[in-house]
């Protein structure tokens, strides 16, 4: 282990020196913006007219409404193939605590699927984590209410040529110890409901399969917060065997562990942590993975938009600080201004933010900070069951200001009024659906979650808190007709200062 660690360190050391030399030997290039360790490319980023790509209207979308209350008579555009429902029976789930089938009184089924694409050559195409059936334990009463433990379940999946996911491995629970919290007393009968919820999977820049989920908080006087698992293989062993390293993804043994650090770190704001925190979504700065960063930045809010950066990691928690926007990049209110009929607190982020390079996948598309954006899906939420959808884009570079906001869209076969709760998005290229088509070669190493403009887009969701669903659409269909966020002119900025 130690020897291996040293080898990695020395390789890192020499590569850094090499890259520094290369960088200095390339006069006039914009190397520093894209020559990012360790996935260097010798060519310049491909020039792209980003604003015209984002704001152009996809064919056939002309007639559709943009947002609620904008005075247009039409519906929102419907994207994608009809929703596919992914079967998984409760009897097929193994309880990792006992090694036996889930036992005892349960309620519900598997829903709210988060998905992560594995590197090619892996035994499964994808790993999924979903909310499983609840464990009901009438014996344990909390404030007079029977206890209900929410559970996460993990499994491998493959996709058919029509883009339909199916489970291809035994499913097992993820062991996340959990207990009722005094801090949840204000939530009335929900004080008895605890456990992990809403799994959002993503690749860290270090190349590990990470998970952010809703869980209890460690502090006694708060209720719920978010947990970050840097490597899902710690808690779901079969993934270590199924996963083939490559595409920036690394072997289980190659990531140095932080001595004493838990593998389920609580995400905590240095200031302003609420009693119940939900829906934090992770991302990593830069146009391409830096090959080393484990702890994610967080998109905390879409309206007003707020980014958090990790400032301190200790054995149980990652401490986050707000990223403050300078006046000339202050587009905080762009999302709420665009979707003006929604109260800001009814707009919340859904998927992690993913890197999207706005040219076509292939050797001719080199990613850099001018042609790559972070994009994520958000929900407009209305009680009890409405979850609308739209996309927004953010700058890959600090301070990660909002660049553009997109129109509402509906998904084929799903109504916005049926709790269709989106968790993750995955890029799909033709070779993923048809093994006779070779995977496209790329000029840089990109994680399997890096999107390009001509990719298909697979969205995974929960349906009515009862079923796992997915919809396949295209990047172009969900991305068009974006409103570019206005920025204050230099004069106004001067006046503000
Ligand atoms: C799943 O897909 C992989 C290739 O991605 C293949 O090797 C494997 O056999 C498939 N498994 C099943 C059960 O279909
Ligand atoms: C992101 O910000 C950087 C630095 O301000 C800028 O150079 C770059 O062009 C921006 N990217 C996009 C896509 O607007």
C-alpha cells in the first residue's frame, strides 16, 4: 500500500515537472486554461459561439411556451422517448446487515434512481443507487409514532439498444447507520422517520464513484443534512469488482485514504446551516477533471443561485463557505427572473452539475473554459405533487456564475403533476446502445460523465415515490432557447462600488 502510494506520488511529481516544462515551452498558447494535470492535450480548445449555441431554437420548438405565466398559450415542449419503468422486486434485495433477503415489516418499493455510467470494459454499463422499501419497526416508538427507516439500495444496470435500463446484478442495501434525532422534533410525526434518501451519484475529479445523499445531521439540535461518500465501493463491494479503471476512473486501491476520516462525511455550511438541509448537488471546477480533487463544490441554490466551496475537511465533516460573486459577474437572480412566476424557494436543484463541452464528441472537440459549461437540472415545485423541469448553465471557472437559463420542458410519458423527481443525467453516445459502433475517440481524457453537444441524455427519476424511471432525450432538445443572463455593464459596476 505504502509502496504503491509512493509510486503514485513520484509519478505525480515527475508529470507535474514535465507539464510545467511543456507549458512554458508553448509560448502564446492559452495552456493554463486547459492544460490541466494529468490529462493534457496539445491542441487549443475548439472555438465555439457559446451564446448562439445556448440560445438557438431547436427545430420544432418554436411553438412552445417558455415558462408559466409568460402569456403564451402553448404547452411546454415534451422531450424524449416514452418513460421506461425499471423493474426491481423487494424480494430481490439483500440486506447487507444480515446477508439475507430484506426481513421484517417493509413498506413501499424501490424509487428515486441515481445513475452513474461506468468506464467501457466494466462488467456493468452503469451503477445505480435508489431509495428502497422503508423498514417499519412498530416496536420502536418515537414520541408516540412508529419508527420508519429509509434505506438506500445499490445494483448494477445495463442498457438495451432502445435505451432501456435493466438491473443485472444482485441488489443490496447500503449500510448507513442512522437514528432518530431530537433536532427533528419540530417535524412533528416525521420525527420517527429517519435514514438515507435521494441518492445523487457522480464521478469525483480523482476518478472515484461518489454519492451525495440526504441523511441525519450529526449535531444533536439539527435534523437533516447531506452526506458525501467519496467512494461508493467502500459500501458496495461488488462495484469494485465490476468497475474497469479507465477514462479518468481509478482502481479502488489507488486513492489515498485520509486517516481517521469517515466514508460518510456530513456537508456543513460554515454559516447559515438550516435545521433541515436538502438537495445539495456536487460539481468540480474546471473544463476537465484535474485528476486529484475528491471533495466537491456544491450548488446550494438555483434561485438566488449560490455556490459553496469546501474549505476544511475533518474526520466527520466537510465545511463549506459561500462563493461571493463580484458585481460584474453577479447573475444570482437570473434563474428567478426567468421563471418569474415561481417563488425562489419553490425552485430547487435536481441533478449534480455536469461538464458539457459545446461541440460534437470526437477528436475535433477540445474542451476549455470558453467552450465548456456546467449544466444541471432544476425542479419547480408545488405541493403536493408537481415537479417541473428546466436546465441552467454555470461557468466552469470560479466564481461559477449562472450563464444561462432554459425553458420548462415535460417528459414523454410523465406528467409534471405526478412527482417525477429527477436525480441524475448520463451522456449516451451511439456506441453505448449498439456494440457494433465503436466508442468515439477523444483528444483528452474525460470522465464518463462529461457531456458533448451531440450526445443523447438519459435522465433518471423517481415516479410517485413508488417506481424508478428513465427518459432518453438529447442534449440539444433540453438545452435550446436559453436566456443568457444579463450582467451589469462596467458603468453600473462602477456606480455600485
Ligand atoms: C452488461 O454489459 C456488459 C458490457 O457493458 C457485458 O459485458 C455484460 O455481459 C452485460 N451483462 C448482462 C447481464 O447483460
Ligand atoms: C467563464 O469565465 C471565464 C473567466 O471569467 C471566461 O474566460 C470564460 O469565457 C467564461 N466561460 C463562458 C462559457 O462564458
